[in-house]
C-alpha cells in the first residue's frame, strides 16, 4: 500500500541546481509530502544555499581543509576522493530515515555512484532527474564520463525536461516507459523592476548571464560582437556575467581591442543584482553549444526580453524563431552577429518579441503542477516496485499531467 503522503529524499551532492531544488522541494511540501534535502556542506564565503531542510551530507571535510581556495582541478580531485565516503554516509542516513523515494538531481561521479545504487535501491526506489542528457553538456572530466550514460539505465525511473532528451536517453538504452518528461519551471521571484527607459543614443545591451562554462559559448558572443560593422558595434554593448567554471583568460584576450563594448563581471551574482541585470538588459543571449534546458532561460522568461539562442534542446522546443527572438545554429558566431545586427536596428521588433516572451513565461506550468506530475511519477515507480515483488506485469507510467514545451509555446499563442 502506497502512502498518501510520501517521504522524499531529494539529493543534489554538489548543489549544482539549488534554485531548481528549492522550488521543487517547496512545491512537494506544499502538497503535504515530507522532503529532506541532502547536499554538500557550505561555509562562510561560499555561494549561499537557500534550501529549507538542507542536510550537509557531502564534502564537509573540504571546509576543514580550506580546500575551497584551492585551484579548481585540485578541488575536483579531492571531492572525488571524498565522494565514496559521502555516499556511504548518505546510505546510512537513509537507512535510518526510510524514505519512500530517493530522488537524485545529479549523480556526479558515476564510477562510484553506480556501486552505491544497489544499496540505495534496497532502501527505496531511486529516481534520477537528467538535467543534461549529454552528461555535463560535454564538460565532464574523463573520470566523470565513465558510466555516465549507463547509470541512467540502472535507476528505477528517470525524469527529463525535453523531448530531445527523452529521445537521447532511449538511444542510451533507457526505455521510454521508464521516463517521465516533466517541464522545468520558472525560477526566482521577480521584484518590481526599474526598467531602463530607452534613449535614442543608448547602446543596445546584450547579456549572457550565469555560470561560465565552455559549452555556454561566451567566446562565440565575443566573436560575434567583433564581426559587427564598426558603426553597428558602436550602438551595442555585451555584458558577460557569472562565476567562472573555466579559464577566462582566453575570453579576456579575445575581447582586447573591442573597447568598452565588452564588459566582464566574473563573480557569483546575488539574486537582487541578478534581478536588475536581467531586467535592464535589452536582449538576453544563449549562444550555447549544448543544452537540454537552461535554468537561466527559466529565470529570463519572467523579464519579457527578446532572446537570441542556439537552436537546440529546450531553446528550440520552447522558443519560436522570429516571435520570442532569433534562433541560430549552434557554434555559429556569424549567425549570432547577424541576429544582433537585426535586433539593434529594430527597437519596435525588440519590444514585440519581449512582450511575446512575457506571454510565454505566463504559460509555463507552475511549480504546484510540476510537483504533482513528479509525485504521479513517483507513484508509478512505486507501483512498479510492488508489481515486481508480487510478480505482476509492470506498467509504463504513461503521459505525465504537465504540458510539453511545445504545448507551452502553443498555449502562449506562438505558432
């Protein structure tokens, strides 16, 4: 008998997706379920982890070693060495709390995680949200790549956000019947904005925001800016803002000679500042080389700004080219430059696209719907567990009761 109210262990070892984790956990709690969140320990000076009920199960030793100040590669090695101990600590804690469902947002070191899965699955079914169907968007270390797709087949159920991700997982051998496609919800609560009033002499502000990683294409945006005719470049500025998770020296070098039109801000940006930056941008840019769905996109939709994005993953499924902005081929700086030039020259078009983006944001399912769909999937996974134990044929979870990304776009009035 499956309980009406579930005990859910939500696990994000390195707290890769704190805003998503917080929204989902709070929405599950609002439905009456008990949610415990397990992630890494954070200390003074770390990015804040505003997660209610967070239990710091992972990598607390780093705080005592002072390893947060170490070079990134050294830090990754130490975290890898500590991961086995952290996973065993998690198993011991869950053996005491006895959750109904163990829901991982990430399994960051599959070569170790898959050895722990049998013990975890003996405690409760394990569900995995695959945020990146191409593991870590191609930025995984060699060690992280070992078993990164195979481990998806070894969980009891998998949640994806896009149709493209679902199809990719099928190619990895994850049956469609063990997957649920549940859209990503909007992130952050937008404060009232003091929106910059456009002036005739203003430069059009293009913003790339969020953690800086190679797949996000900051280099492509810089090259696109360089390709603009000088008289057009004088009418634009590019802001590249976010905490680096890569060597940014090549970006700085690539921007040399472009004057004040390229502005860098290499740091973690608190929510209040993020609100201002997104609200005061004229165009938000996502020149990504790889993605399923972008958390920054799901924040940006609230701001009603036109978007330039690569025609891949959730961008292609959610955004209508020419209505919400301009979609460009991935890894194509000249196409980005052409899109920038079009939007610089057409303020009325920018305003119309921004209004369409706002409509699209209003059409995104709320977190209550997403949580309900997630619980429905949990119950299908638990039903299958019971059926397996009783010898009854397992059943596919079937469609999940949240509209797809394409449906969201149609619901907002897009073609």
